[in-house]
């Protein structure tokens, strides 16, 4: 009988930051790489070391040891160091679809530079795995994936829990995505440290291997047994060769080899059994007891998620589309600047970073990275706007252009600053310039479009402030400016388009038109919204002739868990905002927009009781804690601005609180009036369908879920979509209520020890934006999804100045032209290889679709390498990356020439 082979793969799972600050981990990384390079020279039997699937480790090391770059390159070339394919090990659910792709693109750029990559999608510690992983990996040329969570149950400190049934009876399985893409999945059934610290003493080795082999053989489907020699931040085992020689002597019925991922994968694939299981879609441990899905990291330190969403939107949806258009004028695209920004942003995307489950010092440094990435995005988009402004000829003295860089028609308000007059510092003393401008009499203005039609707008009184220009060819130019702020009300501005407007003087007096507010009611053509005395909303839907009630009820509960997991104190009850009366204030009431502020006061416990700190210090697992909420109640004021527009079924909310309480969670509840078996949520390149009921094994009284931009619940006739900005956690209650988590306040990291995290209490002034939109038949829900996407992307604008340049762009135009009911666009950018336009998106539905894209001519893989000619056919859940020809946006002046 042929021997079974024990494949020992050396590695260290390298969290860049977690229970220590980044630089603490960094210095230990330098030690690890130093030891490895020395060991490669001393021990020819040492096969190789897997560098955790992330190429950023090389950048981190060479920051400190630049003199060893040649040794690093030689180790990679000889196969001693196994690298890639990713830039970082991300949390795939809490970052955008594009962030997941950019991680692969940047990883490929690095592996191309160094010479080779491990052909393995590597997700050792991701907190659940996205359903589109198979399609994403195949799109990057990867046929194999390894992961540690999502299929089998994991308990405290990562021990394997006993369970009668598993999604897969083996640690090897076929994993199929919603589009039916299929890859080989390797589960770390005994975790990625099952071969850690192998003994070199006989008695210890016998005991070690007897248990370890038996544990692994429970799950292995082939005669090739995987032993991962390493763990979190594990130093390399320098006497491993000796340990392997001893193992071969003690267990002659096995062959122990120091292996690597390519060797192991080839061996496994050659011996796979026919009865291999198939798992489908998301792998989020939904068949377990529910305690260790770690989904509550979606609400830990909510300020991180909000800032991440802001920076992603600026990079993906504003800076890149505007730079794509500006290239048409300048012939230059800022690849290097955008790459720099993406790298900084991605450094915040590892699972212990974006999940908000690290020390306070880690997350403070993250906020600095967010600011840096955002500043670069602002520079790129401002530079693009300036370039574009020089290619459009203004039609009047105060012309400006508004851009909708989202992929969807957008309704909302564009805020524009229009400079009426400037006085350069070269013209006099700043104080004199200021006073001369400030003394000017205010004019009346209105806004007109290119056809001369008046556009509804709010125009502020003129102000005077200091400002400056930074020309690219000369010294800075400071000045005083006199300006007005314009709020422009736009209805269904086309996707990826721009429009030019003018601010013009007028003698017409503004007549007060009837608004949409009457008492405690706001009414438009689609619904009548009533604000009840307790602050909840009742909505009569005129289209469906039905009522919703108890909308916008806030719920506060205690939380004595940690950054990973929510846990409500035993015998405590939820406190609801509906238990007290609310006060109302009309903010604005116009035909174009109606806003009412609802102010509510909830009396809630100021903290947990004193027992919690003792239980934390004891490292008592959260499930066994007896701490409760403090009996001392303090007021929590909740202010919510409700916004309604005349031609929209979407209602926007902006809630502000000053959170001075600790160890609690606040959610806002949206009863749908529908009892359904499933719902949909925005995920990574997928609108995923999830069940409303938990498995038989589920013990956790809650079932938190991840989302990106929205969650939806509907039946055959009617539905609700709840949109959000940076609020990544929700739960479906009683199969009908959408509970959106606003903030979760906790005071410890959790996991394997006691690490206090007072800043995870997320105290201070917090603002949350979210929305509700009703729809009719199921097929109409996709428009509400598009509206939720578009709401995350603000309008951009730039003022035009008179110039002598030939107008390259017309006053109104489009960057690209897309038409499809269920196609969601995730990227519009230039390809680094040749500066051609790249468009990426996916089918939100489980039905085939036809997508029309003007100028589309070639399909690419996710690494943006050319594949086939463009096909309009869009398969269910298919991701498409497309090369697109430039739009013909010739200006009238250019056509005359």
C-alpha cells in the first residue's frame, strides 16, 4: 500500500496590525525575514516559506532592510520564498467590490516585478467568504483557494467544535459561485496552525504526530495530508529539517516532506475522490451555533466603515471617472498617483484593521491612512476638474459644470461655489481687498441651463474669503474672492454625464410656492408620510394603496461582548424611542425638497455595571458573563432629518447623536409588513439572496449580516429597500423587520486575551445617513438598488473661466453610455497598459440580461488582460470587464473646424 504523504508547509500568518500597533508587528516581521534569509543559506533541506499570500510584506521588510533586496529576489527566484497573489489579506465583505479587485491587480503588479506567484487564492482568516470568490479567482487565473472559516464550526481560540453534519465531509471540496464558476477549495479543517512547532524530541514527537495526523485524517479526502507549520506572527522553525527527519523515522507508514503550495495542490488534484462535496455561494458559518461568525465586526468602530466608504467612493466613483474624461484633453492619466492612493487605502483593509477589532492605536493610524488616501483622491479629482474646465467654453460670465460620475441616473442636490469676483493680492493689501469686495451690494441671481430654462436652486448671500491658486508653471496666486453658494435641485441627471449651467442676474422676485409639508405630514405624488407623536413614521403608499407603520423606531440594548461579537446582558430588555414623545422642526419646505427634523430623547443606562470589567480581566468568555447594565439612566438625544423630494419614492434620513454612553448598541427598525422566507443584500459583485431563518444548530439569539449599499425585503407585489452609507451591519427580525445597526459601543478587543479598547466605545458626535425606498413588482427593485448606489456618490462641479483654448468638450455630454436594467457598474478607469477605457460591472440578477455599452469592443479578465470580443449577453451574476472606445463628444466649435 502506498504511503500517505504529510505535506508540511512553513508559513507565518502575518496580521500587519492587531493586538499590537503596526510598528510592533513590523519590527517582528523584520526579524522573521532576517531569520529566513539566513536559514536559506544554512539549511539546504529547508524547502520554502509561504509568505502568507500578501506581497506588501516585501515592501514592509525592505523599508527597514533595503540592502537585502537582492537576497529577497534570489530567494523568490529559487522558490525559497513563495509570494502572492494578493497585495494584502483583506476582509472581503467590508470593502468594496473594486477594492477586492484592486487587491488582486496590485498583487499581480508586485508578483510580476518579483518574478512568480503562488497560484492560490489565500483567505486563511477572513471572517466569512464572499459568494463570488470562485468567479473572482477564475477571473484572475486562479483555480484553487484556501480558507479557514465559513464551512466548519469554529469556537473560542479557534478550536474545532463537534458537529454531526458539515457542509463538506472533507477538507477538500468544490466551491461553486452563483454564476456556476467552480474552483477547488481547501479548508484549514484543523486551522492554519495544525503543524506548528513540530517537536525534535522522540517522546514529544510521537505524541504530537499521533494526535495531529488523526485529527487531519478525519477530514482529508486524499492521501495527501496538509500540515501548516506556523501561526499568527510565528517565527520560522529553524530546526524543522531535523523534526521532519525524526518524523520519518518514527512513522515509516507515512512520508513526511517539507512541501509548498504548488506541490501540494498538484498532488491533491491528482488524487481527488469522486464523492467530493460541493459548497455554493457565501461561506459564512450559517450552519453552526452562530456565535463565532464574527459578523458583528461589521458594526465595530462604525467611523472606520463610514470613512472607508467615503474614500472608496472618491477613488472609484469620482476621481477615476473624472480622470478618465480629463485624459481626452491632456493625454495623461495619473496611474501612479491613483496606485499610491489605492495602496494606502488597501493597507486599511486587512481583516483585523477594517473590521475594527484591534487596539486603539491601530485604528488611530488607520484614520491617518484614510486621510492620506482621501487627500490624494481629492488632488486627482480636482486636477481632472481643472483640466476639463479648460476644455469647455463658458456661455456666460458665471458658468459652471455639474458632473454625475455615478453609473445611474441621479436625483438630488448639487452644491456649487460660484466666484463672482476675485482680487489678487498683487492688487493691494489683503484687508483692503477684502473690504472692497465686502462692501458691494448683493445681487439677485437665478440659474439657467443651456436652453435658457430656469433651474430650481437655492442661492446664498455673497461672502468674501481668502483663497489661492497653485498653477503648475508658476508661483502660487493668493486672492480674495466674493462668492455665492448654489444648491441646485437636479432630477434624474443621466449616468456618467455632465451639464453646464449659468448663474445670471435677475430682477424677478422669488415667489413662495407651496411645499410638501402640512402639519406633521409630508406628501408627494407617491406617498403621504405622517410623523407620529412618538417620532415613528406612518407611510401611505399611493401606488400600492397600502400603509407602513412604526417606521424609524430606534432601539437601544446593552452590549457586554467585544469588538468581534455582540452579546446582550441576560435579563435586559431593549429600550425603544417610541416610548417617549418627539418634537418636530421644519427645516425647509419647498416644491423641490421637504425636510423635517425629529428630535427624540431616550433614557438609557450610562454603561454596563462594575462586574463587566472584572469579567473582562478574568478573560471570561462573553457567553458566560453575568454583568448587566447600569441602573443609572442618562438622556440620549436623537435628531433625525427626514428628506422627501417630489418625484421620488425614496426617503432620506440623517440621524445625529452625541454618544456618551458605553457598552450598548443602537439600531433603527424598519417593519416591512411583509413576512418572507428570504431577503436580498448588496454584497461583493453580487446582490445575494439570504434566508430569513437560521439553521437548526443556531444558538445565538441574533443573526447579524454584512451589507454594502442596501438590503431589500419583498414579496411578489411589493418591497422595501433600505440604503445606507458606511453602515455595514443589519439583521432581519421575525422575517419582516429590517434592523439597521447605527453604532455598537464596546470596551475590549476580545479573542484570546484581555486587551482594553476604550476608543471602541465610539463616543462623541456621530452622524448616520440611510434611506428607505418602496417599490412594486420584484423586477422594479433593481431601480431602488441603483438609487442606493447613486446616493453614495455626490455630484461634482467646477466653475468655468473664459479661455482662448479650442473647446474639446461640449457643454453637455457623457463619458460613457450604458443601458441595462440589472447591470451594476463598479469601475470606470483607464487601463495601465495602454490608457484605454476600462468599464467593469456585474449582473445583479439571476436572469440573463442584454447590456448595451456604446463603443464596447473587447472583454477582459479581472487582471485586465484581453480575452474575447465584447458580447452584449450578460449571464446571471456574471462579472464583466470591458474595453470601451472613447465617446464622440465633439463640441460644436470643434465640429465647425
